[in-house]
C-alpha cells in the first residue's frame, strides 16, 4: 500500500503516556492513509502492552500499524533510523510517545506539502509542564530560504524539534540523510543541519497542531551528567563535520554561538563531574562568551577558565552547593555520575 505519511514513534518506558499518544494519532482525520511505526527500544515497563491495548480499539487500522522491536536499548537516533528504514510513506514525521497531536495534525501538513510540492513543512505547538494544565503556544515560523532557516534554528529563534516537521522521504533518501545512531541528544539539530544544507523547498503551517509535554523526569530536563555532556560534545562534532563537508560556512557564526550555549549548559546544568571535566575545554569558547547569551555568573566562570580551570571549578562548585542548600537542585543529583 502507498501511504501518504509514515509516522515514526520511538517507544521507551512511556507506559504512563503511550495510550494518549497512540489514540491521538489513530484518531487523525487522515489516519487510514498513513502508517504508524512504533519501535520499542528495549522498554522494561508495560509500554508495549498498553500500546497493544489501544491498537485493539482500532481494528480498521490494523494493517497500517507496525510494532518493531530492539532487543536492547539503542537510543533515540538508532530507533528513529529503524523506523525510517521500514517506512513506505511519501512523507515521514517523528512523534514522541509522551506527546499527543491535534486531529488534523497529519492532514494539514500533508496538504501543505502537496499543494506547493515541498520537501519540508513545519507547524506550531503547545508546550506544557507535567502536572500543569497551562499550555504555552510556541510559534515556529520557518523561513522559506533554507540558509536563513538554519541560521534561525541555530540562533534559537525557531525550534529544532522534529515532531513539528514533515519531510519528503525521497528527499532524505536522495541526500543520504539519516540520524546518527550513537547520539540521543540534539539529534534533531543535527538532522535539521543535514536537511537545510541540502536546500529543501520549505513551507509552514501557522497553527498549533502538536502538544509537547515537558516531563519532570525527562532526560533533557535533568542535570547534565558526564555521560550526558559527552553525548552533547559528540553531537557537536557530528554537526561541525557535516557543515564543513556540505558548504555550511554560511551558518558558521550561528553554529559556534549555538555550540557555546550547548557547552555552557554542561557547566550551568552539570553535575560535579561534568563541571570538573568540561571546564578544562573552555578556551575555544571564550570568543563567543557574551552577556547576551550567558547568565552573568557563568559568563565570568567561563572567562576565568581560560586562565585557571581550577579556580573556575571552585567558583561553580560553591555556587552549585548554594543552589542545593536553597533547594534549587538536589544534592544527590548534583554529586551523581
């Protein structure tokens, strides 16, 4: 069967959320013309059992739904590649299994892509914190010029999230665009770089079609451990290599500033081990340190690290302990590896 869209949904320990996500997708106005590829990345909870219970409620979509299995946890990049390799749709989109979508999510994006023969279409989203009923509208207007669009993303003017972006599958195949198997942080930014340096035709739907849940226990919203920071630095290396090999000089300044902020987070949101390790590497960042993209304290910490990483570490350590004492972060999380 020829599907309009293949929806890639990674599944990993989301038993509390997967039913809502799956139902919202299956109730989409164009569901019968789409395929839904769920890839279980080694879940150890009841995620798949709950997913199967939802699938049973939609017998008419049985042939449109695929559930793939990783024997062990491989991470988000590898999981999305597994889904992509099994996709048959004209377009693909990624949906996170702890989020949910509007009933016209798929149809709005598909119709816009078809109408103007586009390779890449985005939309807006609602975002809200777990436990809150207040949703924040986030608009992500994509510039039709690929170079400016990438610069906007790198400068945080537009979100890099993949779940508000529809891609023409043939465009990705022709340009050999895939996720990096070994990174699970900033893999969205890396894919945006790969797509936008290959000059896609871009469109934008100025409607919030997606509901993004900011989970309290989410990987990207916790303190950065040494392992987390290593993943960030690996992602940066991939981005840098791709820009160098695909005429990405137009985005160099924006990319370096983005790197500065990403690496700064390894200090500002790092555990004691992350801070100690990465304050050794900040000479390269000093030219991008300014008071507009860094809190004043961390600005001076990073500037000081150019002369004495040890003094910088003592400063940031004392500051972090004070945050522990005032309940801003948990001490056991701060000293964890």
